[in-house]
């Protein structure tokens, strides 16, 4: 329990509550005196030893409820054992059922704790296993809910998920060898796969629950709220705000372009024009400036963790597209898909839905920036010119795959400007599987945009000159 109290103190610090080392020590000693049987007393002990200011009480209560309560509820989908499900559903009967139950009882003691708990549907034991596994992870480093996928995988590894999968696969094979009919083995296999899927889903929910206890809640409106925390109604508000911002910016840029129509001084015409009066006063004449609208290529990550940011930036770009001679859009998770045609044939809102909801690339794969960048550079480098601005939108979390930063070097050499728009705060760059520190060095500019307010502040910087 001492380790849990130390971890809880870190949660409070992450939420702005000042907790000293001596106060953590006092909390541990006081807990040892009163015990854990009475939850109300345990809460009071921690509040008394850790909270000094009245304004921190609400933060403490919220963090306590998330951190120490409801872990077993995370596994509520696992309410019955494998044997109970098979018996109740009548999928295997008679001698085959008797033989199956006997063989499973014989093999059960050889399985790992996680495999046993999954087969038995033991929610309390699963909660205990995953609670112990969280102590092996440094969840204090979790600063954004976009990291839940990474920590979920780490949690499953710490809990022994890989071993459990291999053991349950071996269990199916052993049942086949001991005479269970093929139909019976298939039924067992299907139920085992379903049980493991529920455990994986529960692990993700547990990490999300832990994240909600650690990460501060925003206090502003929808324009200040991080994009990954927006509800569907707030996403709709966000898109309306982005459209308004883009239209205002477009009008301002058009006015600025009109005010700068004059090009360089035309010396020959100026001298001839001023000859009749000896050049006093001098009336300068200028060359007409040829308007040059740049090309824009957008490469956008559409995985779950950054989908709202992707929608915002695609909407922003296409609302401004009259300023560009051509806009081409590509989306990726692991593979790369060309979605330019969607924006040519559909309304912008419908096109964004098609681009970000799995029509162009599979959303089930894990993000692989290195693969996507290499594929994009291989296929599209020939169409990049000195008039092209390349905008890459994503958090740079590469799941420990090869980063292939050479692809960005090749793009940077050919394009006019290589811009990376990241929805994750700079302190998170380089942490875990993030390659943003490496990628940012290969770009002309890397900026953070994680809210509509952030976009408003730097919108003009994002528009190609």
C-alpha cells in the first residue's frame, strides 16, 4: 500500500496539489495505524495528511474516487467463467461436456494467474493483477490522454497478456489432442478469444480511468479545450469556430495581397516617364507583380488519438483552399491513402468524414509513421516542387517502429516549406514512442496546435506565403 500512496501523491501533484515527501510519509504511517477496512476513514486519513488548502479538497476527492475506487467495475463485462457460458448456452453436451470440464480442471493449475482469471471470469482477481501491473509502470509520466494507447499496451505486457495468450492457445491444442471434437475446440477457441478481447478492452478502460485521475481538466470553453477531450457536440462547435476563423483569415490575407500588388522598381520606364521634367519630382514606376499561389500537400494521421485534430486541420486547409493553386490530401495510420478526390466530389464536411473514418485506410492498424513517411515519399516525391508546401499533421507516436527520418530530409530538399503540426504539447515530445524531437529537426517548422484557441494564435503562420 505504501507504493500506492506514493503514486497517489504524484497524482495529486499532477493536479496542482502541493504534497511534500514528509506528508507522504505521514500518510503511510497513519494508514498503517488505521488499516484499510473502512474506506471513509482511509479517505479521511489521506485528506488530513496530504491536503493543506481548502481549495484543494475537491481535487483530492475527485482524484481519490478515480484512483482507489471502481477498478473491479472495469472488468464487469467478464461476469461468468468459460465453463458456465458453455453449459448455459448448451453448446457442448453429454460426454463431450464432461470430458471438457475434466480436462480443463486438469490443465487449469498450470496456467498463469491472468489466464486463470480470464477463464474463470474472476473480476476481483483481474483487478488485483492489473493493479499490481500499474505499479510496474511510471504512470506519473502520463500527461495527455493521447498516451492511453501506449500505456494500455505497456499495462497488458506487465500483466502477462502475451504469456496468457500463448497458454490459452496451447490449451486449445491440448484439448484437441485429448479427444475433444473439432466443433468443441472451435467453441472453446471462440469463447477464449472473446474473453481475452474483454480483458484487453478492460485494460484500456483502466488506463483511461487512471488518466482521468491524473490529467487536469480544462477550465475554459470549447476553444480552449484540448481537441482529444471534445464531445461530439463540442466537435460540431469546434468546426464552426474553425470555419469562421478561416474565413476571417482569408479575407485579411486577400486584403494584404491587394495592398502589395506593386513589384520591383522598373528603372527603364521610370527614367523615360520622368524625362520631360528632368526627374524633379521623381515619379517611380513599378513592375506588375505576378500573383503566385502555392501548392499545398497535406499528410494527415487519422488514428483515434489525433482524429479531432486531423478534422480541424483538414477543415481549416480546405476552407482556405481558394488561396492555393492546388490542394492534395493524404491520410495514414500505417498505410497511406489519397483522399483528394473526396474533396473534389463531396461537400467539405462529408469529405472530412470519409477521409477520417476509415474509407481510405484501415484504422485497425497501429500507427507507423516511419512506414507512412517512407511510402508517401516513395510515391509522391516526384510531384513535389519548389512551389509546394507540405503539411504533416500528427503526434509522431510511432509504436517503436523505425522512424525513417530520411524521408523528411528528401521532402525538405524538394519542397518550398515542410511544416509539422503536432496536437501534443512539447514536454511530451520524445517521451515513450514519440519521435517528434527527431522529426521536428528535419522540418522547416514544427508547431503545436491542440485547441481552436491555439490555432487562432498561429493561423497566419500556417498559411503558405
